[in-house]
C-alpha cells in the first residue's frame, strides 16, 4: 500500500504561479511512474502530466509550456510547478502512482487550486 499526500494548493490570480507537491510513503518510490490529474466541478478527471521511472515527462496540451513536473527520488516526492495560471486551471489536483511492473495504482486525496480574480 502506498499513501500519497498532496500539498500546495491555494487560491491565486490569473497569471500567478503555484507549486504542488506529492509525498509518497513507500520504499520503492523509484519503481513507480507518477502522474498528476485534475478534476473541475462537474467534469471528469483529466490527466495533466506524467514523470516516469526513467524521468521521461509528458504533458497535456492544455498545460504544455506552463506546467513542469519533476520528481525527487531521494525525498519520495513529485512536484508540479504551475506558471501563468488560467481560470480553467481551477480544479482539485490529484497525484497518481503506478507500479511500473504490476500496474497497481494509488491515488492521493487531492489539493485544491482556485484561479480567480
């Protein structure tokens, strides 16, 4: 069982920045592919960004060029640097970890990001 705890959500004005973190409780952190998802009210959860065990990163078109995902294997953490935030970035942001071999996945409980003026 892997526990994931997100932090860093806040309310920010358009054009602002936030940095989200996801802390994982596992001794096998390096064996997990990691991702951020988000879910806005009334909408389905959508994929935002991925950082794999080999540090390959990929982004949804909606955030490409504005968000940066990274991981620190020594600290068992993943971060999402979000710049130039837009109203449409408002959502709960969730961390997801998938074991590279078994495919077993775990979700965090989320952290809220609100972009408003």
